């Protein structure tokens, strides 16, 4: 220990072979003046270096800088650490500043002690501040709230509170290792500050958060920083497969019988198909709900949902070889120590009682971190204490971060972070917005590589593959999620998995087993930004996930050893195709310097294993792999060319309207179930049935709610509280000589249409139109009838009645020009022998989200189809100029294929999907492209066909009306 007058020559620097920190020569300062990165051979000069404490006395802020303190002691350990004692005589503050070197980094810790005779409030601390001539950059990470169920979250707040490191000259990082610290840059000056907000009684001490300075080789600084985070975590990354049940239910949860039926289904998956997950997480609404409450007011509800206790469910989950998981709100700590401890005790009790293996901390509508940095500091300390208690209860628990913070430092507490805050519900949060793709799920290709600052991180979470919505492309999406991004939670699946057809389960089982087989190998991931391919190699074997994100057939050329880092000493490597199907053909042996050629059909994913061959074989210099049979691969992409623009004719207008009646606006899950064949397994059918009933009761988007005979359901549109130009369409499925139509308005949900509420008034008469063929239309007036409310001297809109007898024609198609309503029941009646009789309703179809705009232009292209098979499609692409960004979920066009003899096929499938009433809200994205598709059938082959597209334009005010580019393809994905 050196006291009094300091000889700075004794303790001028600390360091090792990687990094060195030099201190100044002023005996009363002992501040760093230079950082030497020996890995890069560079020196970063620091000037005006110092620290500062900010105290609060009454309403006055008092700053004590390092220059206001005197050095009292220095304790040095052989160049590995220095502990500097400093004191403020004026304020009675003692400070211990410690620098230590470990590996490639230097850690600074600071402890303050109150030696005065009164309480001291430490407002904040600047752990390090300096100027440098070197280039220093603050880092950020994107957090896109429009891609998730983030309701009331505020983008500005989230970006304001997240701490990120500072990068210096591409070879050093520096920052406080704490998610709510502030590491900032202004010009050439940087500052690392913690918002403390702590009272110290006389004699009390407080240790500030650590600050780290890390050295890196040039060009790999982000990777070095992520290695630093892993060291701070102090625990091994646990890789696991995960299923969570969000979108099987919303925040209302599942009641006991529904949850049992869901577990029956998972028992079927395990026993019949061998499909197994490591973790099964009960999501929002099971253990805890966010409904009616936000912030600290979460309430546990599993006891009310499960009167016989949830332990029965968690035990059953365990019996199937899975660990139970729980969705929890991230807060609930209250304002007192007692409230905080009660919250911690509650969570720990759940872990112990139910064997919880994963906790999903999801902010949803709660924002624990806001624009008050001192509140944020207090919150993070509470969270830290709860996490520590959770890990004591279960050392192997995984706690995932859904938007609590996007700071990478949150990973020192939690186990993974939701990448960009984005969810993957197709046509809700997952879109193809950068370019047209055949299926919406192929939009996941465009997500690219999960990174922090450009460096891949397995600790990010991509939200998995959602099995709600249209299912086309799920295999490829899962292949990229599992064998491409290969994050710590993969395979990760959520939602209504029971919507899968029976024939798809064997393939799901095969992919799940492959993921388990290659789990360790996939911990080594490289992403090729030029191709969108992923490589995993441990030097002995490799796994490739190749992605063709285009409309063309492409060929990848890969040098087996050189590109993948495999051992040169091996004579031959076996190449096995695992996806799109397994191919272990004996001739697929390549030399170390051999060339691998992979021919891929459009939008295809190819998963290849490359491993040493144990027996003696003669390797080939060139190995060719194809993703489709040889007789199909060369016909997998047929470009039809650009369409010709022309003026719409009457036949075009009629056909376009017919297409509108062919399109459904029901939730995509309902559309999938309506198309699906019944399963051979009762467990699947029961799951679908309770899910359909849940959608019917809780989602106004089901058109059949208006003719199901249930007064507690209704048909509305997702914009029922706004002024819209939507038209309500009803297809009766067959012709009826109707005499009367009655539309009963619902008195549920957001409330009826009241005649005195501004913005929710509907006219006394509304125009209905009826037609036999969707070509010739006859207008009739529907009269609005009111009902007087009890007690209130006001009336309520009750029903609409239209007299159809005057039309005196067979009617099939009906258009109702109204908005802002919920429909409880629709009846169409014929008159026979003077008596009104209801027409059958089992063939009815409805849509209430398309407009009545006439086509602005027609685009057409003649073509023919030589052969049709499952997985071959005709597709039309609509592209606006790339700099034109409009809402994707709107009606911009309708398309069909027709023959010269009058036959027509509507293209009712699209990417993004036609506007529909969503099960989970109706999120939208901006983009410039759409795809309409039709699965080809044999009755289309060898005929003169014409692709027709009716262009309606975009429903937005733009400086100039964009002109679309329309082109066609015949595409095969199988």
C-alpha cells in the first residue's frame, strides 16, 4: 500500500499480451491516458480523462469530479490490477477505483463509501469520460414494434433506455455492462454513466456497475464483444426446442378442458409420430393475464381457469418428456420491498410447483422501462433479484426477453432477446415487403441473419414458426429457422399446429429429429450475405442450409473444403441431402478440393450434410445435387413475360366482381379449416373444433357468425369503428327468387350503432344491390329500423329490411353498402303460397373488406400449361416502383385465368393475403409488391389460357399514381 505522496512510476500501467492500460503521471489523478491493443498493434490516446459523482442535496445537484478528489492510496498487483483510493474532503466521500485485466479485457469497478455524518443521495455516476482523437462510434440495434403484438409500446422510449457499447477504431469496445446505463458519444468525447438514484447512510457503501474495455483483432470487433457478453453471463448457452401455445388462445387463456385437449394432441404427436419438444410454454392468459391491467397490475389467473389445479397439466407435460413453461409479465414488483418480495416469491413458487423450465417475459402492453432513467435503474435491480431467485430454484431455467430491453447487456441477466422485437405470424407481422414471393412465409428469407452490430448471435430469438395463417411454405420456413438461423431456441414453433394436414406430420417429425441430431454442429454458424445461405462447420463436418430466394432456378457452387473449413487430410467427404427430402445416394462423395453443384428450384431450401467417409471410396471432383426430380427441375421456373395493359371491358368488370365474391375475409385460420379435410385422428379434430369455437365466439371476423343462429356472435370488420369504403358481399351459393332480406344488427362487442353518437351514425336507408351473375346489378333500398332503449328516451339501430320482390329475378349475389356495424343475423326469404320461408344458409359465403372500385386498367397475358402436378403454380406478380411504399393489406387488384370458351379460375390466394379480419388484430406493413397464385390442375393443361389482372390502384394519396409492372410465372416448388 502506498500512501501520501505517490510515485506514479511504480504503477504506470497494467496489462497482458492482449491489452494494456496506461495511467497519467499526475500523482493526484491516476487516470487512464492510453489503451494499447496488442492484438491490433494500435494505441488509443485518452485526454481529459476522469470520472464524476453527482449528488442531490435538496433541490441542488452537486458534481464531484475526479479533479476535486485527492488520491490517498494505490494498491498494485504485479501489473494485473490497480486499486486506487480517492477522497473528497469537502463532502466526506471515499472512493475505491479498481482496474483489473483478464483475457482480452480490462474491467473497471468503483465503490463509494459515505464517510460524512449525514445521508448522501447519489444521483448518478460518470464511471469514465474522455476525449480521444480516435474514431469512436455508438452502437444501436433495431426494434420494430410494428412487427409484433406491442400495442402501447413507445418506440422513442425503447430506444432511449437501451444501453449499447462504444466501438473505437474497429478494434476496441468500451461500455458499462448494464442494460440501462448510458454509453454515449458527442464528437470525440465519450461518456459512460450509470443513473444510480441511491441513498447512502453514514458508513454505507455502494458498488457501481462494472465498466469493460475490450481488445479485438480488426474486423471482428462485434464478435469479440459478443464473446465478452458470454463470459459475463457465466452460464452455458442451453439449446432447446420450444413450443408455445400463443394464438391457440389470446389473453383469455384456455380453460381446463381446452388445455387437456391440446395436451391430448401433443400426446398423439409423440406416440404416433415421435414429435417431441424440450419445452412447452403456456403463453399469455394461462398463468397470468394482461387483460384489463397493465404495468404493475398483472393478475394470476391459472387457479380460476383450472379449478382442479394446473399441477395436473404440468405433470402431464413432464410425463411427455417436456418441461413446462410460463408466460409472465416482466413487472409486478410494486413500489415497496414487501411488494417486490411477494412478486419474487410468487414466481419462484410457480417454478418449484410446476417444474418451470422456461419463462417468457413479455412486455406486450406493459412498459417497465420508460423515460425516467432512475426508475429504469430501480426496475432492473428488482428484475435482477428475481432472476437470481429463479436460477436458484432451477439452475437450468431459460428466461427469454420479449422486448423488456433491446440492449445486448440484458443478456447478462436473461437468456435470449427477441430479434428486432419481431413476431412471425404470417400476413400479420411477417410479410414479403421487399420483393414479391410465391408464399408469404417465404418472406422469412428476407429477414437475413440475426445479428448484433453485424455479428451473428445465437442468443437472439426469431419467434419461431407460427402455424396460424395459411400453411403454404411452412416446411421451408421451418428449415431456415432450424437449420439456417439455428438459434438457441430451435426448432421453435407456436400456434395452431393442429391445422397441419395428416400427411405433413411425418415430415415435421423427420425435421425435428434431424434438428436434434445436428444440435451441437449448428452451434457454429456462418451467414453468406451475398446468397442468403447458412453454413455450420466444426472443422470435421458441416451442415449447409442453402436458400434460393428468387423466381428462377439457380445453381450454387461450393468448394467442399475451402469454403467450409473442413480438414484437408480427409480423402473423401460424403454429401447427404436432408431437405427437401433425404438422399443418401452412394455416388455423392466429394474430394476436399472438389466442387459441389446444387441446382435449386425457385424459393427452395436445401439442407446438406457433409461428413468424412469412413470406408475407402473414390471421391468425385464434382458432385451435383438437385432439389426436384430431374424431369421437373428444368421446368420449375417458366417466365411468361410482362402483361399487356388495356382498357377494362364489361366482361372484365363482371369477372373482376365475380373474383371478389370468391375471396374470403374470414380469419386465415378459419379459411384453412374450411379447406381442410377431417383428420383421421380424433385428437386433431377435437383441437380444431375447440379452436373453431373459440374463433367463432371471440372474433367478429367470421362471416358465418351472421347465419349461425347464435345471438352471442356477430360478423363485423376489423375497422368497424372507422369510416371505410368497404362493401359487404354475400354469396348465397345458389339462386333464389328472394322476396325479402333482413339484417339484424348486433347489440354486443363495442356496442350497437347509436343514432346520436358522432361517427357511428348510419343512414336511414342503405343501398343493397342484387344480381344473378355478378354482372347485371339491381339496386334496392334497405330501410333502417330503430328500437327504443329501456329507460333511456333514445333509440338504438336494430335491423335493416330490404324488399327484394320487386326485382323478380333469381338472386345469388348481394352487395350491401354500409360500414360501422356488427351484424348479428342475416335472413333471406322467399315467398311461397303467401308465406315467407328462410332460404338454406349452409352454402353462404361472405366478405366485408373489399371495395366496389371499378378496375382502372386490365393487364393480360396468353399462355399455356404443359403439365400440372401438386406444387406447381401459376403466379402473377404486381410490382410498384421500389421507392413507392404503400400499405400491403389493401385491395389493389384481382386476378383470374380464363379460356376462350368462358371457363374461369379465380386466384383467391395471394401474398400478402387478401384483406382479412385477423384473429390477432390486423397489423399492416408497407411495401411495393404482391403475388397472386393458383395451384394448377390437369383440366388447365394444353388449353389456350389468358392471365387476367384487374388493377384497382392503391387507396392512398401519392404525389403520382404509380404504374404497376405485371408479369407471370409458372413455378414448381415440389
